[in-house]
């Protein structure tokens, strides 16, 4: 059964319709869910991490974090301050003067959430990827969130084989109803999932699934804005990966690489032109809010939820929370 709403695309597989939800292989009794959120050491997007953390925590879930070496992670500083995103941002005395930087940086709620998350001992003392993988084998985590970010510090997160193997286990292990544990991915987090080979099939864990991710339109618009009108001395700031000579434009964009990992390119879902509020969703100028999902585009396929960019994150996290709420009563 497929259903759509103004902000989401939902595919309910048959195994979902009467399933209580997966939980871990060894569910705990005292918590709703323990959710793993792996991060790079630097350059994660503060909205995708901290707003998601805020909403999931408010719903009663516990989040655990992991980084490559077990040291605390740091958000992309440009997304916090906005300094360095204007054409004069390379001049020390003028960096504090922000125009484009104020538009591109994280919204106030995300900046405040970034301050709040730094009081969470789990954030300050994360596991290493190796430790998280070991804990996962004992049933320590009920669900997984894969956030994104676009600056170069994201590469270690996107390319780590230990982390990819950990992600694969969330997709490859099933409960009695044939469901994998809940997974949510946004922006470049979808790219991490797309690059992850299933240990059962050898194909991407997203093979045969519907998903969205950062679209080439959104990625290119941010890239064009900064390379021509703003951060011209660092023209690839908004491109985590860039094309080699002879490769078509956008070949290493998030959308293009994710599509290559899917069973068919049409499994990548962008906002239909006739969707309610289609311009608001597609412009890249408007973000969703906790009380307004008109700008959001979120795709759900079974126990997997995906979104495109920070402008979807309130709706993305709320939809994932709804999924977990359906799973929690029977899991505990």
C-alpha cells in the first residue's frame, strides 16, 4: 500500500501492516529505544544532528554517538557562525560582517540545539566506530540515524568500512515479522547507506528501496551561489566530491551516486511537480519548522526513512519518532 501526503512519500510493505516494529535483538525493558547516531570528527551538519537529537530525546529515546576514534565530534563551524560564507569572508577584519552567511548558516533553533547537545555526556564521550560495532553485536541499539553534512570532514564518515559494515547489520537483520531495525538517513547520510554493501546480497542496502537524498538541484544551487557570489576562494566548499576530467557535471553529486546504487533510478524520489507546496519544497529557500511541514519532503519505505537536506529535518525526525512509537510498545 502506498500513500502520500503534502510532506511525505510513504510505502508500507506488507510486513509493516501488522508488525509491532523491530527493536533490537535483545530489547531492553526500561527505555523506549536506544538509537545510534554515528558522526565524523568534524563538519557534520548541526541541524541534521542536533534538531534530530532534540526531537528524539523529547520523545523519550536515548541517543548514543560514535566517531572514528571515540573523540567528540564538531559541527561545520561555517554552519554555526556563517562567517566565511560571504565574498569578503577571507579578510580577517570583515569576516564578522555577514549577509549570505546569515542566510546559509543553521537556523537559531539548530544553533541553540548545538549548544544543548554539548551538555550530553554521550555526545561528549562517544564510542569509536569499532566500539559501536562491538556493542551492536550484543544488541545494544534499537535504531540508527545517519545524518549528513557537506564539507570535506564528512569524507571519513562516508568512506569508513567499519561503519559501513555496522550500517549493513541494521538492514540485514530481521525480526520475526521480516522487518529490519528502524533506520533514518538525511542528506549525505543517505550516501553512506547507498555505499554500504549488504552482507547478504553484496548490493547496496538501498537496492530495491525507495529513497530521497540531497538532490542535484539543491546541491548545485548552493555550490553555484558560493563559488560565484560568496566563497569564491574555496569554490568546492559545497561539493563533498567533485568530478574528474571527462566526467559529466554532477556525476559525483549525492543524487547521482545514490541513484547508481539503487535497483532503478526511479527509486530515487524527488518532489513531484504537482505535489502540494511543490515550489516551497523545491526552492531551497524555505525550511520546515516543528509546526509547519509544508516545505519538507520525506520518504518512508518500510522501516527506512529518508530526507534531503536540513530544511526537511523537523518533519524527518518527527516521522521517525512516529515510527519508533509504533515499535516501542511491543518491543518492551
